[in-house]
């Protein structure tokens, strides 16, 4: 008698051979569970990105110039160094003004002595009151002249109005400075202003304090974080865009005014349920994932999910999953609903899919 499934005759001597042949004829999937890699559905910081190009400006920037015509007597900087507020940068030749000040101070001392003498005489009724008052008026006049001379002397000394980095030195001692002539530049680089424009349609999602990141070709591996400081009050009727100003901390001083930055605005910051994009099974406009039931010996459940936004390698899940649930992220095409799988491991921030695959190959899994 011949078996319809295994072509061996029945009989006591053929029983072991029949069983072995039938096992060898079974497919590999029936003998061993499919090995897969899983990933947890986790809550993660999420936002809707909006990209733009912007230009950096110093938080404070000033060009120092002369207000009088005079030769430069001293240049107290070389360029590129940090200076403190009030520090002397350039001094013009002020010998004549200082001489005028000394003359005025001597005249003030003379007037003070005259006022003192007349006051004593008036106490003894030996001097008219009008003469004493006239002497005091002359003293006040000289003191006002001294104040004016001292204020004029300040025009001959250019000092840093705030802490910052001074620009290159472009003048020398002996140069004739004229009003409006650039003598020094000063920039405050501890924080930078970043100006850019976004489309009018994005206006509803903009507000001061909105986080953003910025990148520059000068530092390919660096990402600078900041926030929106102000949103423009007018929309350009031609480009239909609105200006935005952000602030970026710059403690290391790597950013410079005029740099072009690639800006990514983090709109609608929120906590979102996230899964790897590799776990998704698209079917038309629908999406599914394969949920691994760890408490049911690795049983697979095919489940429909509703997605939100996406970013590189990840997708936001709005409905269909709960935080902590395990889904198949690698090996989706090798299993199906209702099957049972063997979990090679769970990919996360500390363990990559590549590490798990290599560990699986070491255990004999292709």
C-alpha cells in the first residue's frame, strides 16, 4: 500500500524511514519560526518642521567714528580681541582742549577765592550784596565752561559702548580723522540675531518662543538651537511672506554676522507616539503594522493604524497603537497575521538593526 503524501510502502520496517522522509519534505517555515527584529512604539518629542534660509546679525553692532577733525594719537587695539564696555579704543590728539580745560580750571579757582572773600566782607557789611552775587554768577559760568570742555574731550576718546569683539584695525597713529570716518567696529557675539522669512500660510503657527534649529555649511556636523524672538507685523504683498527674527546663543563665538543659515522651525511641539517607518505596511491610503504579542508566545497581529506627520526614518501614529507595544520593524515581508515569530531583539537608541542582524547571523539566522 502506498501513502498518498510520502511515497514509501507501509510496514514495520519502513516506519522510521517514512517519518524521516515526511519531516524532510516539510517546508522550513513549519520547522522553525521566522526570526524578526522588533521596535517599541514610544512617546517622543515631535514637531512639524518648516524650513527656511536666514542671515545672521550680531545682537549689538556699532561702527565707531570721529565727530571732530583731529589726528589720531593712540590706537589701543589690534583687532579681533574682546573688549569691555568703557574700554578705550582710539584717542585723538586733544592737547589743545586739555590746555583750554586747565585754563578754565584756574579761572574757576580764582572765582572761588573771589566768592569766598566777598562772602566774608558781606558778613561784616563791607561789600555790596550785588557784587557778591555777581561773583557767584561768574563762578557758575566758569564751572559750566569746564563741564562743556570735559564733554568735548570725550569726543576725542572713542570707548567701547558695550562688551564685544572689536574688528580689524584699519587706522594708524598720525592719521587725520574727520567726522564720519570709520575708526573701529564692535560686535556683541554672545547671542546672534537670525532673520528669515516664511510663507504667509505658516503665520498661524508662529509665535515668540517657538524652538528652531539652524545649520551652516561652515560647520556641517553642528546644529545650533534657538527660539523665535519676534514675528514681523507686515506680510510682503509680493512674496506673500512674513519676516521672522530668532535668537541663537553663541557662547563659543563660532557664528559670525552675515552667515547664511538653514533654519528648521519646530512648529506645534508635542509628545507623539512614534514607530520606525520600516514597520509600516502601506496598502493604498491605508497603513498597517504587525504587532508582536509577547504574552502569547510571539503571535503576530496585523493592525491598521492612522498616521500623522513623518520625519526621516520615523512616523507619527495617531490611532491604532499604544505606548510600549512591540511591532515588527525588520522582517515584515517574511511573516503574516496569526503567525508566531522568534524575536532576535529590539532596536532602540542603544541597539541598531545592524547589530541585531549580525548577532542573528552568529546564531545561524540568515
